[in-house]
């Protein structure tokens, strides 16, 4: 084994491989930062090129692009509240508020440190314990998957936001939207209103960009013109929503990330990395689930839980660490069992097959040197992502001070281009604007958008798992309480719910006493 590790690392450290990994990180970061243009799309486009490359060089470049894209999504999420990837939606909850307070560079660097930490932990776990975690993942059947999704939704409902009722409405809206399209079992179209474009499902890119980015454009411009009309011409016309001018009020030195600020969130870093790694090892759940579960857990454990969503650093750390940890650990079921964990893993699976490398239990025995060479490339990609984006944050800070009247139209154009570029369907642009209006309205009635996104993402998985359970158990729901892992998730969800109700009751009593 040691000989294979040394040989694999030496095979990776060639000028061409290093250059390709560097190019992959830069391209992935760029694609991830533009809403709609995900790194997965870039990997799909460049996949045929890897046929002409050495296996280690080609596959390491693809993985580097994925890692760059995972962090890149947080850049637009923090600067414009327009997540470049669905997984960055949780990062935007606190990251965008911190940027509005005048700390764009500090927030991006904090997200970068978090992303790198989660990525490295995921890498190390993948390298040393892939076989063990894969065996745990094998124990997850439809019953365990359904209970895990229920647990995640409960966390979102009872912990995120200030009103459990509004959180519930938010999640239910997301679950309702998720029912549009093909039935997960029979594949029969439903709730598509006779539109062929909806016979598959609603585009997640159109939904995420519309709800989070377009709605923010509408809100920002509405607030800008509302304040401008009300403002006295003789007074300063700087509104609270004009992020650029507000950011200029913060000294450049104050926008630096300090080591003390990093060490203050070390527990959140560690916990979120573990959550992301474990969820990534389970096929089909992905970085979106990991980021929101981690965010909810961080809020419940933090002393500043009430500040989440209002510019809390731990919120950024929890979301970004977890979704980046998934980027590595989702290769565990792929390499150990031959089961792709998500769309990106499926593309990497294809790249391995192109080179005659068959993922599965015998992979390390038959192609050990190549596998460890790819692992070395993953570690190098993490280092490149940290170094490049640390210094690039100075450029991102300058972008953050652009006035909204200039910036918002540009963001809207990028949203349209990203949505169309993802699916090549003009219909999705219409869907994007519909969800933009929906998001604008939901904000007015203070219903959180995060629940809609996570409900939509987890809805199909929940429905598919529950229906599989009902078929296998002949309609007996008692199976949820007879399988240990499933029962554990449900008990934890119950304790979290009661704990939150007790916390809210205590706060109400304190307010009455005051």
C-alpha cells in the first residue's frame, strides 16, 4: 500500500497535471460564481477531453473544477445574495447580511477557510476510511433515507427563522412545487398544467435563481427608488439598501479576517465538516442537504443562535464547511461501491470508465497507484483553491462597492444568461421570473425562502423513499420504528422539536415577566 501511495503521488506531480489542476480550480470558481453556470456543466462539457489525457491528470482536473465550483457559488451568494450553486443558498443567509454591513472580503475569506477545511476533512476521510463509511452507507435503505429527510425538514422548520408556522408554510410550498413533473415511481406526468416543459420537473436552477437572486433584485430596486422618492433632495440620498456606499464606510483593515475570528468558530468548523462528510457518504442527498442540516445544527448549538440570518459568522461557516465536505465524501460510494452519489460523481464515474478503471471494492487493488494519484491531485486542488481565492478576495471586495442602480441590472442579465445556459430552454427564464415574483411576495409576508428551496430539493427523495417503504412493507408504517437507524433519526427530530417549543415558551415567559 505504501508503495502505491508513493507511486501515485509521484505520478501526479508532473508539470502538465499541476497546470491542469490549477486551470480546473480557476474555471470551476468562475463557473460556480455565475448563477446557473455550475461546475457540473463545465465538467460535462470538458469530459470528452479527458479521453486524450493521462487518467490522473484528466480526472484530477475534473475534481479540481468541482471543488472550485463548490466555493465559487459562495462568492455571488455573499456579494449579491445570488447563490452560484444551490448548495450556496444557505451561505447567503448570513453571508449577504455580513457583506451589507461592510465586510465582503472578511466574509469571503471566512467562507474560503470553511470551504477548505471541509474539503480537506472530506479528502482525508475519503483516503483513509472510504471502505468503512461505504459499509455504513450500505445500511441505508429507503426507510433510513426517508427518516433522514424527515429529520432534515424538521430541523429547517423548527430552527430556521423566528416563526415555526411560517417555516412550515415555507417547506410545504417547496414540497408542493416538488410534486410538479413525472411521478418518481410510475414516471407519469402530473401537475404539469398540460405543459410539456413541466413534464419532467421544475428546473432547480430556475427556482433557486428566481427565488433568491431575482427576488433580491426586485426588493433592492424597489427599496432604492422608494427611499429616493422619500428622501429630501438637500439631504444625503444613501439608503440602507445601497450596499456599495454602505460598505465604503468600513475601514479596509476592519474588513480583514483575523486568526482570532477563525479560532472562535473552530467547533462549528469541526462539527460541520463531520456532518458534511457523513451526508456526502450517503448516495443521493448531496451538498444542499448537508449545508442546511449543518446550518440548523449550528444554530441550535450556538450561543448566538438568535442572530442567525442576521449576519452571524457561524452561519457562513456551517453552511460552507458542510457543502464542501460533501464534495470529497460523495466519492466514497463511487470509488468503494461503484455507486455515484450525485450528478458530478456520475460524470467522474464516466471519466473513470473511459480510462478503463472500474469503480468498486476491487478498485484500489487493481488500480491503487492511479487512485492515490487522484487523491494527491484532490489535495493539491484544495491548496490551489485556498491560495488563489484568498488573494482574489481583494478583487471581490471592489465589486461589492458598486452602486445597486448599476449592479442590479447586471445581476439580472447574468441570472437570465445562467438560467438559459443551464438548460438551453427559454421557458426556464419565464419560470425564473415567476419564482422571482413569488420570492418577492414571500419576503413581504416574512415567509423564509430557505424552506422553499430545501423542501423542493428534498421533496422527490422523501416521496420516493416513503413510497418504496410502503411497497416493501405492504403499507405498514411501523417499519420506521423497528429499524434502529430510522428510529434514531425520528427520536432526535422529536427531541429537537420539543426543545425548540420549550425554548420559545421560555422566551415568551421572560418577555411577559419583563
